[in-house]
């Protein structure tokens, strides 16, 4: 048995590209077969799985590749989008084109303590989940209680196929590592990562001898990020990382990035770019008592009620205040249901509101990621926004009116009518303005 294990280890070692050890820095929800981190029936926790990590990795690979094309001043038209699709499938794999060029192994190192976060935690996302009355879905890994290793191995036959397709192996490996690092730094793992959950840090970064020289500059940048607690220095290294990744993706498909590329249009989907109007990045130092209080502050920064407090406006707001409180940028659906005496009233944003009520579905364009602890009660948080035009063409914002009534001897507020406050045509100009306002509001609220 020992001989077999030894041969297996030596065989694996032959194809290893790199190994990364990761740990969670905030509460983490990993969904299993029932979208819960823990199964009370089986009495076991869910562990990180490669399909989830590979799905996020693939998304960032595509966003980086599209960003490199965008920065060459080429339009993301049907021809370029087909190039993006084909290149992503050749390298990351697909049902049509075969297996990925790499194998991703997820090796648990520490499966530690968990905690149930319900409405008493004060975290908006957990208050929402607690309404489902499923305690398993409220279980989270506590910070620094989940550790695992990502082992990236090359698939020999797939690398031969890449050479036939004239995709350079060195550029391919660098693009794979760069996009994986983007996924780890900007996204994390599990549910609600856009609201601070599931943040990860790279504890160690090992590279095989064969690829040491090729990707050691990525390793060096990660090591620098681990040592830095100054937000300006962190921002500078993050900018270098993005620049390096975009250069690698340009090299992969043989295009040249241009220093200036004036455009009057938005990309068709989110991309990674050095244009800070389209890919906004802000690093902010946030003070909090502990990790729960930190997630509560992050969650509140995305709530319209908090935006109104910051702007000192009332429940009903019109004109300029209404314009600056466009929370639909933080994702759809964004709706509310208000139970009246005889019927239910609906508020929020709607794509359609007639016989068929459609609140739409679109992820938030603005995300908040916890980078690291910078002191006893200080955390560095990354706020980033990706502006693109993949939104519904039209949105209707509805409001519900309340009045006071006596019910069972007590005065209560009850809804009695609803009305259309605003009809939005989401052209590029409107999206730019609403996106910029929403990003500014999140920064202001994140105190």
C-alpha cells in the first residue's frame, strides 16, 4: 500500500503547476446539496468543492480575457465574443471541446468550528435567510476555521491540444494563475461573497520547479499583499497585479494593449480593465468591534434605509434624492411585499408589473470584499464595481403608501395604496450616472 501511495504522489508531483493554501477571514456559507453549510440530518458540514471554485475561476478568466480585448481598442462584437467563448472553452474546458487543460484538486486542511447567525446577529443577509426557518442554512464557518489547499495540475493531453491550436503554453499557465488569483482576491468562496462573506487570504503559494521562473512574479505580489496593512500600498500592488494579468491575456491571443482608447459605449458584460470608470476599485479602512459587526456594517451599506440616513432624507423622497438612491444597481430582484387588510401591495423595482409580475434577476454591480485585518478593530475592505450594459431595458419603481388606523385598540400603520414613482429607461447614460451614485453611496455608508 505504501508503495502505491508513493508512486501516486510522485505521479502527481510530475504534473503539479502550483499549490495555494487558503483560509477564510470572514464567516463563510458553503452550500451543499440543500444550499446549507451544515446538514443536521447527516451531522456533517459541507466542504469546499472544485466545481464551485472552478466556476468562479472560469468567470474571472472570461472577464480578464474580455478586458484585454477591450483595452486593444477592439469592440466586443459577435466575432470577438466568439473568440472569448472559444478560447475560454479550449483552456477551461466544456462539454463540446473536452476537459479543461488543468485539474483542480481541493484538499481540506482544517474543518473547524461553526456558528449559527440568525436575525439577532444584526447582519441583513442573515435576517433575510432566517425567515426561511431552516437552521441549517444559518450555519457558517467562523473566521479562520476553514483551511484548504488548491492544487493545480496540468492535463498533458489537453496541453498538447493547446499547442495544436497555437495557444502558447507559458501564456496559458500565467493566465490561469492570474485569473485564479483574481477569483480568490475579488470574490472568495460560498454564498453572499458580494456582501463580505467567504473572504479568503492566501497563506502560502508553492510553485513547482518547472514553472518557478514563469510565475514567481505572481507569487511575489501575493507575498507583498500578505505583509501590507496600508490601504494605499495595497491598492498600488493590486493595480500592478491587474496590469500584469491583462498583459498576459493580451499575449495569450496575440493582441497589443493601447495606452489610450477613448470610448463612448459600455462593454456588453462585466470586464477586468484598467479603466476605473468601468472597473471601479476603492480600498477603505473600516472600524468594527468584530467580524459580525463588520458584516453588519457591510450589509447596511447596501440598504436604502442606510442611504437615507446618510443623506438625511425621509421615507418619501423625490427629485434629486430619488435619483441618488438607485439601489437597483445592487442587484435584482429588489422588491418588497406589504400585506394590507384585503390585499398585498408591492414596492421596489420591476421589469414588468401587469398580469405577469417580473422583478428581474441580475447580480449586484458593486461588491464588498474583506481583504484582511489591519489592527485590533480595523479591517481593510475592497469595494469594487463593474459597469456594463447587461441590464433590463426598462425598470419601473413602485412605492407603497401607509396610513394610521385603529386595530384592536391600537394605532398601527397599514398599507392602503401603491403607485409608480419612476419609470427608468436604462440607456448607457442612465446606467453610468446611477452606477456612479450608487458606488459613492456605498463608500459613504461604509464607516
